[in-house]
C-alpha cells in the first residue's frame, strides 16, 4: 500500500479518494483504470497517446514537486536545504528496489540521454576498439557513439534494424553474430521508441559478459513500462528517464552501473560533491553542481505510485491496450503495421502506416484538432507511420476510437 509519507503534503482529494477506493476494485476491472485516470491532470477530451515521448506526471508527483519547490523558494538557506540530502537518498533506495539493485549502483541524471552519454564518454576506448550498436537505437545511444568515435577513432559496427524479425531467438542470434574479438562495448535499446521492438536483453547481456564486452542498455522505453530486474538482465549499465513511462517529473533520470564496473567509468562532469574514494558508489557520476532538489524529491511519489498499482499490473495493462489496438488495426486493409505482431517482440509502442494518406503530418494535426488524439509521426522512410504509445491512463475505449479514426482516414 501507499506509504503515508505523502499525505501530510497536501495531497489532492482525487488522489486520497483513489487510495481509499483502490482496494474495492482490482486491476482486472475497467473501473480500476477509470479511477486511476483521474489521478492525472489530462484535460477532458484529450486522448493522449505519446508515452514513448513524454508522460504526464500523476497528481501525487505534482503535489510533492510543488510542495518542495515552494519550500525551497520560501527558504533557500543551507539550513533549510539540508533536508534534501536524506530525501535524495531515500529516493535512491526506492529506485534501487524498483530495479532490483543496490542504492550504491544508482546515479541521478537529468534524462536517459545524459545517462547514456555518461557511459559513451566515460569508458576508456581507443583506436582499434569496436563498439557494436543496433541501428534502431535511439539517437542518444546511437549518434552519441558515432560522434565520440570521430574524436577517439574506435570503430562502429552498426547492426541493421530488426522490426520484423521472426523471433527473440533470431534477433539475439543476429546481434550475437556481429560481436567480434575487437568488440569492447555492445550498446542496445531494451524497447525501441520507433516501433516497439523488445530486445532479448538478458540473453544479449549474457553473451556480452561471456566475451568480456561491456553491455549498455538504453531503458528509456522499458523503465516504467516493463517489470525490469537489472540483476536478471545482467547489464553493466542501464539508463532511463523519469518523464516517460515512470510518469515522474521532467529532467530526472537514472543511471545504473553495476558495482564491480564503476571504476571503469570516468565522470563527464566533476563539481562539488565529487569523490574518488569509491565509498559513494555510483554517486561520483552525479556531481553536476546545483540540482533541482525539489524535482528529485518528487521521485519519491513516482515510485510510490507505481508500487501501489504494481508493476506487474502496469505491464499487463500496457500489453492489453497495445495488443487490443494491434488486432483492430491489423483488420484494417488501409493500415500497414510497422510493429512486429509477435507478442514476445513488442510492447507499448505501435507504429501504423496509412500508405493511402500522402501527408501523415496533416492527418496527425487533423486528428488532434478534431478528435483530441495526440500521437507522434514519422512522415517518411522505412518506418513511416503514426506512433501510438498508450499508458495506464488510457482506456480500451480509446483504442477503439483510434482504430475507428484510422478506418475513416
């Protein structure tokens, strides 16, 4: 159940009502998700379907952030700000528990991009080394490596995109076949933002570990979407953001670095709080200077909210919504799905093209203005289409409405 620490902070009546009534229904009931939707400040009539980009923060997260922001601005003294140290450490413990690791393996960043770039620029790579990448990585885990390779001189082995591969086993074999004796790093995305491909990261991390290859996982789309256990995955590092599927505040990210590998990473920024003694674990990677302490404190409510719903229920709901939508869209001859329909290979993200529609951007604008549907669009190329990424604040009824809108497009 939700910890009572949130309630003295002026929690909204809607949140209090939900906390009291949640025990009366279960996540198997649609009424549970109807109640839950009211815990978000989404305007009436908006069908928001862009979780892969940014999610609304829940009311308890907003309450907590605003509480501590006002507290900070009312008294920015060292004495008043001293409370934020213990609060930050409490959130670190929550984050570590959420991802199945220890608090000394968690560093706070601003987002996934910053966390991934910490690894890109922090590892000791040299000319002659090789970094294996998948083409459908996000730019923060693809272009960052390309940019750094130009400066350092290591080689990039870019594995072609794999949206419509037959099975997780075939996908794993394709990536493993690209690893060579020169490969020092394997950088993969857990769930791609482009088409929702779920990579078999545990198998790939095991393959990398057996070859003494560092495995970095971009978890921007899996943290808060899937029940992620980083010990089970076995990666050396993992990056994620609060503002996507975790439904937390903007500019609050997380970087995991397994304890026995931390000395292999150089910090990108060194400022007040930096220490080389190794006693602070991964904290040496977050010495950025002044931070928004109120924002980090709001992560407390972020993890509370997800814990109350249960990540198993969150993941099951996302799979239910996307599977329901995929089935509806697959029955529409106007639609060409870019997302793999193999249930083991997709989650959370559905990319659907309408080849008969010349201007997808115009359609996107029309659907937003006329029906309040908010998506993301890839206007051209091999993954052309409209990206639909629902979260737990969405409904099956909304999935039906999207399918109907595509039928009429």
